[in-house]
C-alpha cells in the first residue's frame, strides 16, 4: 500500500481545491486543457525553488518580457512571483526543506529596509511612496533574503552566474541591434530598448546599469579556470558584446562602472601597479572617445562650460541635500525625489528631474540616517566579498563556480559604487542581488570550513 507523508497529503489536497476553485470561478473551455499541466507545473515549482526565484529576479531586473514584446502580455514576472511565493511558503512553512539562518550582513540590510519602510510611512507624498514599495521594493527586499537562503551549492552559484550572463547577453544583442537599426534612439545617438512600451530600459542610463551588471559575471566566467569550456566560451563571447552595448548607451555612469569592473580583474592579474595606473588612464580616455560622449546632444562638446547634463545633476544634488536637511531622519520618502524636485531645486526649467546619483538619491529619500545605514551596508558587503575571494583562493581545490561568482560580485559591487556617482540604483535590483550572493557565498564558505 502506498503511504504518503503529511506534506504530500496537504499538497494533493491543495491542488484539488485550487483546480475546483479555478473551474468554478472561470468555466472557460481552455481551462480543461490547462488543468492537466497544472500538477506538473506545481511539482516543478516545488522541486526547483531556487531556479524559480532566480528567474523571477532575472525577468524583473533584465525586463526580458519588454526586450521581447510578444512576451509582455503573458505576465511572466507576475506568474514567477506567485510561483516564488508558493515555493517559499511551502518549503519554509510545511516541508521544512529550506532552513532559515542569519548573518551580520542580513542585520545591516534589515536595518536599511526598516528605515526605507519608515520613510514610506512618513513620505511627503505617501501614495507615490506606497505605489513604488508595493509594486517593486517589497519584492526586492523579499527576494534578497530568499536568494541568500536558497543559494546553497556550487550548482546554484553556477546556475546564477551563467543565467545572469545569458540574460545580459540577450539585452546586449538587442541594444546593439537597436543601435544599428536606429530604433528608439535618444538624442539621435543613445540606444534604448522598449521605449515605446514605457520600459525602464527606455532610459539609456538605466539600460547601461542593466548591461554593466552581467559584465562582471561574463568576465569572471571567461577568466576563472576550472569551470568548463561552455561557461568560459559564454563569458568570452559576452564580454565584448556587453562592453560595446554599454558604449552604445553613451552613459557616463555606465562607462565608469564597466571600467571599474575591468580594472578589478586586471589589477588582480597585473604585478606592476604603476603600469596598471598608466594603462587605466589611457584606457579611460580611449573608451570616452570611443563612446562618442562629446557628440551627445546633452553633455557633449558643443556645450560651452559646464554642459546641461552636468548642470542638471548639480541642481538635482543640491535639491537632494536640501530635502535631507529638512527631513534628516526619514527623507522625503521612497520614490519621492522627482515629485519634490520643484520645491527644493535652486533652478526650475519647467520640468522635474531625476537625481542621477545613488548616494544623493538615498540621502534625499531616506535622510542622513538612511544614507549612513546604506554606506555602512556597502562597506560591510565589500569587506565580506573580499574575504570570500581570499578564503576561496586559499583552498587547494576551490570550487570553480563559487570562485567565479565571488569575483563577479566583488567586481560588480565596485562597479556599482563607482557608477553610483551618475546612476540611481539605491532602490533597484543590482545591489541587492549582489548582496544576496555575497552573503550566500560567505555562508557556504563557513559551512565548508566547519566540515574540515
């Protein structure tokens, strides 16, 4: 006689109730065709919680459903978010296969999340803050913890590194195609994706951020030994693709970020540090010229003195500082900088503007307390990422994918810090994905040390 465990009985009962409810509420002819596949889909979701959560993060950050417009109506991010929540709830609350643990890094990130939440409650325009929190930020917060807890083996780090590189390559190919075809160009030269759909990638600066993030993983796959031919080939093909795609955005923040990513890998492999500094300076000048930033309609060489782009940033940063002065403990609230620009800017040209700085964005929207917490978090993460590389490098048989992932998140975090001068990413995915993987790596390294 076949005996089932308690959680299996619960799963079978839940599936039956869900099917009955679906048929009762939606008696559509297509439902009977979908229902036979539903149990299989549920089994896949429960069997692969890490992959499901990571794919939700990938679609949410890389906006693949906007890169390929036919996917847009399928609501893939929504379906993946529901699947992720179901898998997490099942394995944490019922099956017990996911065991929660804690590290000091999670304490620092929790403090920052708490300050952001308090800022939402105290926001000058609460509906705007709540809309961004409910639509985006709570998912980022939840998935940060979920990725940290679910990434538990070398296979998981391998899957994450390869998937992030592939997703970045897809966006990079699309960006270069749009550039060559003249699709969605801003200021006649700067490439975008999905601008007609109102996509986040319709802003060249945001697109540069999305392209810069996987560049660190591609470089790490290309340069780390012991990970297999296919991943190394994938990395080698993706590096130039992502590099030239960032160039096509003509984003100064993106260029600074990808230069920092390249610099990390070159610095660790070059013995002569003076030569490294010289080559870095020459490389920066060449890349600036290659990107054609001097030809930009805004921020180009045709503008005398401080260009309009630079002036706009200085005005925005001054407005951010004034917002924090008036609201030192909570800021103006999540996603509220744009709505408050008119009241705090020293210069009004008839339009509100974005802050275009991670640091000033966090300062304006969470206050001085939030900025201090955010900087502390970044320092702690950077130290942990550095320790991860050192610990893995000392192992005689260090897992290749773990080392590759450790180097990627270290370089990516540095790129984030550098590009944060011009790119607004304090409340978007990259920092939190990197944080989750850094923490997961540290946990895994500690577990390996405990076994030896």
